[in-house]
C-alpha cells in the first residue's frame, strides 16, 4: 500500500505560511536521537519542528515495517541538511519516497495543489498538524475535498476527519458538545470577558489557566494565580490578539495523564496504555516525554475515563489523544479524572507508546482501509 504521510511543519506548511525553517536544523543527528529532550533556551519553532520530525520518523518506520511504501513531503531546507535518505534515522530510501517542498510552493494554495496531486497516486493519507490557527483542519480539508464521500466514510484518510477535527480543535466547542450530552467531568471554563466580569465582581476563584482556544500542546498556556497577575496578563499584546480567541479554565490539581485512542468508525476503538505527561516545568511547561508505567489505580482510572469520553464523542477514525488530570480525593476514594482536552491527531505520546506495546500501531490505524 502507498501511504502519503503529511506533517505540517516538516512537510512544507511553514514555508507555505512564509516562514523559512532554519536550514541547519537537521544537520545534527543528535537532535533526533532524543526527540523529547527540551532545552530551556530552545525557540518554540524548533521545539515544534523537533516534535513534528519525531512523530514523522516514528510513524514512517512503523508503516514501512508493516510492509507499506511511504510518500513523505519534506521541506527542502531539511532535505539539504539531512542524511542521504532525507531524515536522520530514516535510512530506508527504497521504501520511502521523499518529496522536497521548495520555494516555489510558497503559499497555502500552491502547497494544497501539490499535495492533492500526490494524494491522487496513493492508497491512504495520514495528516499530522497542530490545531493552531486551523492548520490541522485546513490540511484535512485539502484531502477530504478530493473525495466526494462523507468524511467519516472516506477510507483513504486514516487520520481523523474534518468534522471531528473542527469540533475537537475548539476547546470550547468540544466541552459544549460533551455538556449537552450530560458528560460532567469537565473543568469549569469561561470566555475572557465572562471571567473578567467575575474578577470585577470579586467572585473569581484562583488559580486559572489561560490558553488559545485552538492551541496545540503547551503553546501560550499561562497559569494565573491572582487578580494582579490576571490584569497584567490582559495588558500583554498577545492576550489581545484579534484573530485568536482565548479560553479560561479552572486549574485542576492532580497528575496529568494522556490516553491515546485509535478509532475505526463503527468498529470498536483501540485504547492504548495510559501514560503520564512529564513537563520541563511544574505545574505547566513544555511536554518532555511520556511516563510509564503508572500506579495501578491511576491506570484504571484513566482507562475507564477514556472509555467514557469516547462513548460521548462523535464517531471518527484514526489516532487521537485524550488529556486529563487525575486527582486523589480527601476521602480516600478512587481517583477522580477531569477532562482537559481532546487532541484530534497523532501526539508525541506515539513515540513512546510504540515502544511499550506489542503491536505495530500503523497496522491499527490502517484498519480503516478495506
């Protein structure tokens, strides 16, 4: 089977937005030898590129090991600085076709046309992209537009379809969806204006977390513990960006845990082992790595909670992640889980999970292909 594997950052999305990646990023193989190592002075763009490349490598290797051929668009800047196979560690040129994305593809429409043309010659497409500013939804829409069948039934797309991506990418929309279906294990949340009214009335409860409503990972996430911090945060230029809505959520004390799910439409979903989330700073920071194993009571609570969440979600297919906080109660009862967000894409947990499970995760994702 021929599979087009498109990752937004590595595969030309940055260039299409007018951002030329650092040409020397891939010249050091050591950058990928520990893809979850975080430097305190590492620019955000390099962090996202490193994570994107780590996911691409992991998925591509799994697909090749499963006997498939991978078509991999890659920004020409990376191709120049990388190994002969295009990416360090991907020395399998006969089973991976690298497609350099050069300066001529310097707009979203030019990249779209190029990718749609590539998709016409493959059996399946997998999209990895940040939710930020609609990048993920845009890329998924490019590929779904070539298929007249409804997104949920399109077997050629093995990552989540557009309807699910749009819903889960909006942190307010997905919570509203779940509340409407009587799912109650959610942290209290507000718009910026609504929370400002609570502050003015001296009715706010601290701390809270502020984040972009369509943010990915730890991007622009801010812990705010007092009214003074809130008013200072409001005065920051990035807090008043007109093109991005912001989301305020009550801070939940506990252990951050993620459960990855591989859905297959009407078929039973495949749940992967719960893992803890290790960050470079507490309580909020950049993601570093997945922690495993967890204590049995945490594993049981996370697995049960993930199944409950999925039972309330619309049907979809492909890999997605469920982020939650698990808290211990004062009464000594079983731990309680609170949903933080749904990531409608492959996440960094994939890099660790593929080492933990006795199966090829690419095979599970390809269950959608008849």
